[in-house]
C-alpha cells in the first residue's frame, strides 16, 4: 500500500473553515496543495498552526 505524508501550515480563516497550505521544497510539486478543515474539527484538534496529513491507497 502506497502512502504520502505532507505537512500543511495554516494560511487563513474563512467563514466556516481554516485553510491550510502544503509546505513544499522549492521546485517540488504539491501533492495536496490547499486543504480546508472545518472549524469544529480545528477546535477539537487544539487550534494547530501546522497539521500533518497522510494519504494512503488501498
């Protein structure tokens, strides 16, 4: 099973979500780019400024 793990940094707040932007090295192509996290989940996680996401294929 293949998996990709990326780090995303909080970028800005929208009405009901927090937007996170993937952190990539210069010249690399983002795997996810931007990710929107519902504010309720954001608060459950303790209002992080950085999140780590793993995407795995089954």
